[in-house]
């Protein structure tokens, strides 16, 4: 298997781990007595991203080869994820988890070791590609797209897979034993993470550069923070945090939102395919991602980092707005589908191109640390503040009733869309990289 194929498999497994639970976890939390804590579960991913990716990036830059560290992080993340499955299995389907504190603690430990792997996977791929003379701008997107395919694959699996009375089956119909509603989603994620650990042991070496440190900052790998001394990079990271506030909103609430229509008094809405297959419907977002990743090289060369990020910001406006005016029945479901289609631009034009931009702008001695810093600003500070704020908005306008999170969802989505619009306009007016950087 050539290097590109090996890195593609690595990306497939990296995101398959996340896709097993990220968009459907809220549905299980609701029936497990943790519905009012959904925003906190997603915010925890952001909180640990404030420091863990940076810490692991420092370790990868200075002490441990990134592909090995990637594997060890997955081993720990998978073990803790399987612990969540074990607690859920002992609690039973439809019952409240008794020791909620332990459940939250184990989840926190799992994502603490998973979130750094997003940056470590990028570092591993970029390093191995450069060692082998590959062009990261041209060759990375087709490799990264397999990550989205992996995310989609596990989304589809947990949407349709059923474990009921000791038997396994698949269905698109209504069934409370679907993995998307149960603790089995954590089992799938945990097993895949363990498999990823084994796979990382077989990846080529990424040698750690040993350089003499001239300062305390260099000794601890904190050089990446010096990027804030450059106005262009400081603005880039600040707006990355602001845009990051939108990243986890639909991951947190799209599933419960779409599923809530099952409680509608309108039979056509309650029994609609979309309402009963929320995870499958939202997977259209990831299909769009796969296509958009492949377009990134063209758009980066044609419009530069500012143009690409602007497209992402205004795509978030549409992402939220379409959810606000749609519904699962025809013709409203078309708006849901459009929301999922623009998600590819909203997420990837920012996340993937941003990682590539950081890689191009940073010295080789701090690349892993810089990727960790990018994660800190987006999935850390930005996502934490955004998810908690979104949770306050949703909890104000909606309430769990008969197993569904129901209320004034339209107002919620319009509030989120308005925020994205303000960020987009501000970015257009303030961020102005020079011509050389726009052509990068």
C-alpha cells in the first residue's frame, strides 16, 4: 500500500471514531437523564481542546513521534469510551444513569485524549507527505476526504444498526433500540479507537527534530504562541475562535431538534423518514464535506485564505437559517437538506484550509504546536463558549417533553444565524492578509 493510501486509511479511522457518537449523542443523553447537560457534553470537547492539543503538540514536537502519540491517545480514548458503554449497558435502555458524575468524568477523559488526535493526525500526514516529496495543498485534500467518508460510514451504521434482545439487525424504520438512541454508539467508537491504535503502530516513522533550545519558551515548545506577535496571524486565530463558536452547535442539537418532530401532533411530520432517521439525514452534511474538501485547493489558489473563510462564515448563516424555516415533511425537508449541503462549505472551508494555512505559515520546529494552537482557538476556546451559549439559548426556548426536546426552535436557529452573520461581516472588514499570502 503506498503512502497516500495508508494516510487515507488513517484519516478514515480517525473520523470514524468521532462519527459514531458526535451527532447522535444528544438523543441518548436525553433518555439517560442528562438532556439538560447536552451543551456541557459538547463543551467538554472544547474545554479539553483549550490545553490538550497544545500539550500533545509540544510532546510531538519535542519528545514522541506524532504517529506513535496519535496511537497511544486513541488507546486511552477508546478505553474510556468503552467504559461509557459498560455503564450504559448496566443501567439499561430507557433508564436514567445513576452515577452521572462518573459518567461525565469518564467521557471527559475519553475526549481529553481524542481531541488532540485531530491535530496529531494532520501533523502526521503533513510530515510524512513532505518527507516523501508530496504537495500538501494538492495531495492532502484527497487524503483528508477519506476521513469524512469514515465519519459518514459510522453515522449510517449507528443510524440503522439495532441490538434488541440479543439479536443484531438493520432498519430505517422507527425503533428505540437503534444505536443512535442508545449506549451502543459508544461501543462502536471505542472499538474503532482501539483499532486505530493498532494501525498507528504500523505507520512510517516521523522523526522528532532535536534542536538546542535557546529559551525557556523553546524548551517547553511554546514558540507557537509567538505567532500572536504577527498581526495577520493574531487576527487569524482570533477569528478562528469566533468562527469556532459555531462548530459544535448543530453537532449538539441537530439530532435532538430533528428527532423532536416525532412528538408532533401532525402525523405526516411525526412519522416522516427524516424525523425517524435524524443521524442519516445529517450525514448529508458529511457527504457535502467530502465534496467540498476536494474543492479546497482550487478555492485557496483562486480566492486565498480570506475568501475561503468568508465563504465558510456565510455558509454558517445559511446552515442555521435553513434549519429555522424547515421541517421533516415535504416540502420543508428540502430546506433541511440544503442546510446539510452548505455545511460542507461551512465546516471544511474553515477547518481544513485553516490547518493547511497554519502549516504553510509556521516553521517546521513548531508545526505540531501550531496545529495544537489552531485547535485551541477553534475547538477549544471558540467551541466551548459557543456550545455553552447555545445551550443557554436552547434551554431557554425549549424543554424535554415526553422524551423529545421541544419548544421555539425557530428563534434559536435565527439567533445562531445572526451571530454568524456579524462575525462574517467583521472578518470581511478587518482581516486583510497581503497579496503574497493570499496566493498561498
